[in-house]
């Protein structure tokens, strides 16, 4: 870092015409003839260097500034990691992690990477499998008792009815079950433990926690789901504006590690019920989290998204997991124009006529001039495809990209769509393209 700073100082000095003090060619300075000659030669070489530096000044300054920015970014990331470690060191059982996840001993150990000395894949089993509720036949039975009254009780009933219709998660009143959820209505906090703890565990719906979306959010924590923006791959999809986050709260935006969670191969879901809102933990009312595809996009949801439902069904192996999943073949054709290819990564999101979206997912391909890149994947489907959002993330050399068209075949329903563009994608914002059925 010090060397980079000195380099920048030298470049700026030269750019602004810096010169050493002129050396007199008289003998009054008391210099020997050979010494004076050496100094004059040094001055000539230095002035030649000044001209060379001026010619390269713009490039040099840009390179040094880029180096400095990288160093600053590294320092900031190291400080965030140090803050997160301090946060974990201070965290204790009974605290709320990420605002509404009740911390227990095992979760605390998992967050601190202290579950065991076993390899990562063994720790993943420890931290995930024993947190799942048990199945009985095709259904996952979750016993509960209700200690909250009024709005909390009625809204909880609406939430579990909705979950029951879409998944194999079934809540039933506890009789003699050992493991169960006790729904309470204390204070003003909304919180739940992460997954099944064993024995009695509390899901609290205090004052202000009476919307169906809030109740479902806490239920999803209770069945084993973290927040969407804590996924290990989240930086591909969202930007965290740390400058807007309340002091000491950047730890609430930490990513989970790949062995702690599984995405079940599902796309990143901006509209997930489990996603932070745009201004979560904001110090100034400004956005703390934004979608890279569209920074003005509203994040989070007041109800289950289609992808939320699919993740639940896949995670628990519900028969409903294939109810609304179709087999899609996606072809992305790059234009034949010169320099139309890109080295950037490409992301896409599908939207159906009834407003349901697929969530954003990476598209596999090379995206060279003339290329037709093909991938196949399963996605939730509700109706006819209406449009797609597509973007390149601005990475790599020559990220600008000219897209010709995207052709999408729904093999499950034997339908094809063409989304014609013939357009340049020259930044990381998503381009919205209408799709027509063929």
C-alpha cells in the first residue's frame, strides 16, 4: 500500500511539471568538474523522464487509482470480516441473529464454525439434516401449541393453511409430541429459531407481527430457512451499500458459507418472502441492498413466491415438488455484428402472464459473435411466458454485448417463445424483452 502511494505521488509530481532545482554550471558552488557533469547528466535524464511520464500520465494515474481502490476495497472487506468476528464473539444464546433468528447453542457453534473438527461436508450434514422436521408418509408434521391470542392466532391459522395447500408441511395441535412449536405473543418482537431444535421451541408474534407475510416468514425460519440475501452466491445478484447501514450492523449482511446452507440449485429470488427489504438496517433511509439487475427494484415480499414454494418442496422432498415445474430449453443467440460478443457473465429472469417470475439465474454459454448458447433447466411455471429480463454483469474484457434473440422451449407443455431484441447490453442493468409465442 505504501509503495502504491509513493508511486502515485511521483506520477502527480511529474504530471504537474515538477523539476529539481537548477544546477549552476559555475565553479562557485565548489563542485568538482566531474561531479557537476554527473549532476547535469542526471538533470537531463530526469527531464527526459518527465516528458515520458507526461505522455503516460493518464494511463499511469488511472492504473494507480485502480490499485488504490482495490487496496481500499480489500481493507474494507478485512474490516467487515473483523467486525463480523467481533459480532460472533459477542453473540450468545437467546440473542436475535439477522434481526429475527433466535440463537441456540448449535446455531451459535455453526456460525462460529465450531460444530466439529469433521470435514466441511460432515459439518453440513450436522447443521442441516438434524434441523429438518420429520416426515410421516408424504407429509411433514409440525406439532404446535397456541399461547398467543387475537390477531396473532388467527393470522397464524391463515399462514399454515396457505402453506398446507402449497407444500407437504402440515401443522397440527400437539398432543404428546416431544418436538413442537409454541406460538407466543410477547412484546413487540417477531422471531423464531432456525429449524427444529428438539423439544419445545418458541415462535414469537409480538405486537406488529400480525400480517400473514410476517408469520410465514417466521415459520420458514422455523422449518430451516435463512434469509435469501445471505446465500453464498448473493454478490452475483445484489449490491450491499455498507455506507448506508447503521453503525455496527454490517454483520447482519454477512453471507453464509456453502457448507452451512443449500440453495437446491434454485435461482436467486429477489421477491422471496425471506429476502431483506431495500432499506433493512438503514441509518439514513437510503437503500442498504439493491439488485444489480435493476437498482430500483423492490426487494422482498409479503407472501410466498413461487420459488419459495419450490425450495420448501425440494428441501423436504414433498410430492408437490414437481407440480408446477416445467422443463425449459433456453437458447441465447448473440448478434453477428462486429465486437458483439462478451466475456461477462449473463443472467436471466422469466416472467409469466400472471406476474409470477422465475427468480434470476446465471445463463451458461460463451456468448461469442454468431454463437447460439443452449442450456436446460427446471423452473416454476404458472402460465404463458410474457417477457424476460436479461443482463450482463460488466465483468471481463469487453463486457458490452449485442444480443440477437432468446428462444425458449417449454418441453413440458410443448410450447415455444421467441424474445427478439437485436440490442446492445452495455451495462449491468437488466434489459426487459417481450416474448411472443411461436
